């Protein structure tokens, strides 16, 4: 049964209530909270090589496993926590991605301690406003852009991992740094208005 709304046409979206809710309520909405941004960057890193819907279905498992994505708690994770995470079927059990999440929490806190707000750091790349490309077809949406490559380099320079330009572009779309809802999508105009 369809609700009659026109959406972006992602594979597997139509009829999947969880995925539709994510598209309709969250994806592309400008996120300014630094901890929420860090959580999304970690989850996009875990997505590498997988479909986003796989991570979305496990998101609550990730939140439970990673102490609600509290950077201070995750930064204190040691070998016992790492072993626990590697045994947790509620998440993607990749040693490299788990290690990247833990080290990323430490980098996040180090940036904050040095007076560098994670949200400001990211949003400065777009002058604080979402990019509005007005895409008409899914085929118009790139996998990466010169800006995602620039942000990737900056994240890697700080020590973040699983932050290649394709992952970074997916992150930018998800957190509203770029409005890649197609112009025909029922969410495009609403997200456009949020851009300021």
C-alpha cells in the first residue's frame, strides 16, 4: 500500500516504513548538534561496503553498544569493550571500524578541548548553509564532489578514519550540508526552507 507521496526513489525505499520515515523526517535536515554529527559520521563509516538501510536497521543496536554515542564514554573504551563490540550481533562487527569509532571519539574530544567545535568545523566548509543543487534525477546525484574530497582530507588530517570522499558525501547529504532530495520529492521544498 502506498501513501501517494513522491520520494527520491532510492532502491528498497518504497513500502519500507523505517526507511521511508528516515527519508521523510531525518535525511537532509540540517543537523547542527556536534555529538549528533559525530554519531552520523561513525555510522556512515560503518556503512562502508554496505547499504545504508542495513545500518539504519541496526542503529538502535549501535546506540546501545556505543553508550548512546557519548564521546566521553566511547573514548574510555578499552580492550574489554572492544571484545564486547566484536561479539555484538546488534552491530556490524568490524575490528577496523570499531577501532575507528573509538579513536574518533578521542579526536572529537581533543578538538573540543582545543576549542574547536565539531559542528562549526564541518559547517564552515559550506559557509554555514546547506548547498542547494536542485537535482532532477538520481543519476544527477554524484557519489563524491570536490568539497567532499576537501572535507575528507581535513578529517583524515585530524586522524578520523573511514572518512573517504564517498562516505563524506553520504554524510553531507544525510546531515543536510547538501540538499540532495530530488526536486520532485515531497521533502525537497521543506528541506530547502530549512537551509536559510
